[in-house]
C-alpha cells in the first residue's frame, strides 16, 4: 500500500463552493477506489495525504496534478505502508481544523497515525493560523 503527501498552491480565486466540490468528488471517488486520506486548506495552500493501493493512488495523483484549482504540486513524502493513517475517512476535512487541536496528537500518541505525518499536518495548519501581515 502507498501513502503520498503533497503540497500545492491554491488558485487565489478558489471559493468555498470549489472546496466543497473537491470534497464531494474526492469522497465519492476515494470510496470507489479504496483510497483514504486527509485534506487541509490553510487559506493559500493545500496539504493532502492520500493512501491506498499503489496503482489507485498513482491514478488519483495524475488526476489531481491536472486540476486547475491548484498549481505547483510537490510531493513531500512518499512511502510504502502496511497500515493507513486515515483509514476511517474517505477524505477527512475540517475547515476550522478542530480535529487537529487534540485529534492528531491523540492519534499519534495511540500509534494510529505516523508521528512524522502528525507533525507535518500540525505545522501546515499552524502556518494557516498565523495572522496576515498588511
């Protein structure tokens, strides 16, 4: 099984409706293709972890790379895994990041999510919470 995490730059004109459409499509397709994962949008960038059968992850990534709602997609982690980090979710997403505050740390402490993945997500979310400088 393959786990891939990537970051990308969101289209500056992306809307809440666009995010909702991404989630509807991802959850439907991921359930069909036996993929799971998590998506974070911090106001500027996306961070996504996608996991499942190797060939299906690769096919999904090819579709994601071609999506015009983001650019500059860079894989930050690729690894073979025996167990899923986000096996309970076709695509976890919370626009207020409420699941992160205690959820990721708790999952990591219980061995349910890889510690490096937890740190990566927590840091990415923290960057999105920083106040904007005028």
